[in-house]
C-alpha cells in the first residue's frame, strides 16, 4: 500500500496536504504552489517521497523530505523561481506579508543540517479517515528505510510545540527525541526532533 510518489500523484498529494494542514503557511500559498513544491521534491536527486494508497488505490497519505537537506528549499525555489513566483502572485496580492515568509524560505533553510549522512523529513499527512490506522507510522518507516538505504545516519524534522500533543506523541513513540526548541519570527514555538538510525528502527 506504500510506494514512491509519481508525477501523476502530485495533485492528490496536494489535496491531502490541504486537508492535513489547513491554515498553515504553505497551504496559504495555494495548490499551484504546492504542486510545484512536491513536483520539485520528487524530481530532485536528493528528494524522497512516498504515498499510502487506500483500498481503492488512491493516495490517501504521503511523506516527503530529502537527504542532505541543508539549503534544499532555497535550491528548489531558485531553480524554478519564476514558476514559484507566478504561483504565489495571488496569495501575495491577498496578503502582502506572505512575501517575507517566502524570502525566509529561500535563505533561512540554508542553515538546515548539511551532510550526506543527514536527512530531513519535511512533510507528512494522511486523510482524516486514516488517522489512527497506522498509515502515518508506515509512511515514516518507509522514509527511514529509504534514507538508511542512501547511507544517512540521522533524520530531523520540526513541528509545532503548542496545541500539537498528538503529533508530538506520535514522533516520540516512533523514537524521535527533541534536541532543540525555537521560536519562529511569527511567534510559533517549534520542536526540532532527531532520530539516529540503527540497523532497523521500528
């Protein structure tokens, strides 16, 4: 039920993202921007993405990230800056302050951990009907198996600290540990999780 994301899956991945992250920054940039974002991940050599198919064979969950994540977002945006700019025109017109966050996405992630032995899990989501089914755990395990295959030793991710108990408990149960907490320029308190890969994390 889990396989690598293909180009034909991108629109459904975007739909799952919008369902899972309503009100979040990337969602506010709209489906066109998200489609470019996930297409960029699956086409990048260091990109990693899997979907979880439901019984009808439709992608109902996904996980996405990359190996060597330092500067990945900035490389992605700079490579296709015109397409991303066009996709963000309407969201920026509706809310001009969005452009400041896009600019930080270009420059700040360069500070992400660098190295071919490190991977970053950027995004994971499942449709509401699959929550609690184990789909999320299987997606994370597929991601960890792939980065292990690529020679990565550690994986990191970030998620909200506040009003996010179920998600934080989910990552801790999978073996991730908080190594850093920080506050975004927008005032969101974030947890940075890491996991060290053994022969087989379960």
